[in-house]
C-alpha cells in the first residue's frame, strides 16, 4: 500500500507541471492494476471427495466465497458520511482615563504671564474588539467498489486495492481505494463495509476537459502562493 500511495503522490506532483490531468490519472491507474493469481490445476487422480471440507480453499464449505488469498476479489460497500460544525465568538473592551492637575503660578507660554488658576491635563483611551467565526462541513460518499487482495499478513489481515474508472462526456471519473481489512469483517456475501477498513485511502477525482477548466493553472497557483497581497 505504501508503494501505491507513493506512486500517486509522485504523479500528483508531476501533474503540477504537466497540466494534463488525464495523463496524470491514467499513469496513477497503473498502480492499481489487479493482481491475478496463478491458475490452480488439480493433480491427476485427485477426485472430489464429496466432503464439506474444501482442501484447496480457505473455508470449511465448498460454497464459501469469501476472499482470503492474494488476487481474490471482494466488494467494498462505501457508506461514508462525515459532518463537522464549529462556532466561535469573542469580545473585549477596555477604557482608560487619567488626569494630572498642574500647580498654579506656572508661566503661560501663550500670553507670557502667569496663570493664577490651577491647570489640568486629561487623557484617556478606549478600545473595543468583537469577533466571531463559524464553519460547517458535510461529506457523503455511497456506492459499491470491487477491489482485489494485494497482500495477506501472517495474522490473516489483508491489504486491498482497487479502482473504478467511469468515462463520461469530455472527461473521466476515478474512484480509488486502498486499506487493510480483517477476514472477520468480510460477510458471507464477500462484502466488507468501508468503515471497517483500516488506514483507508479513498480518492474520488475527475480528469478531462471539464476538470481542467475548473482548476487554476500551475502558474496562477504559484503566483498566488508567493503573492503578499
């Protein structure tokens, strides 16, 4: 899985200079090519015994279709729903006043004489601040995606990877998934829920004319990142 993620990251960085999302996504698809298991040929003379135990498989019954080996196929039921809200507000106020009374008999710089009445100096400051912020986000992804087992660990956990490519008018849509699953989470129908996948990496990205027109060019993004305004 680390190799797959590294390949996608490198290709994504290369796409900044190429400007062609279709080429980048097609190259990223190579990392998700399925692994085909070697064909199993029964030795000569081995005949079905009629027993419920399946010697060449991973289950107790011949009808057990759950994925267990590298190259096996299983279906992921995508049911991702996330929502988050955050609100914050703050306010502050401060008032300062002070005064100084000058003694009498000080020279008056304007008239050249002396003031007989006491003079005074008054000063003060007033500051207020009020701020507020609010953020809300909601994401939903549902559907089915069939993947293949790319690695089986000693404890039985399996690494899975797969993608789906949809070719639409003037563009393509890619759905990619990688992660780790337990054999206990695979149902009898050979299906696993997406919220049972550890280290899940789910990518839904578009490529083509429409996707390119909705993105800023690499030069524009670069100028914005270094602009002080």
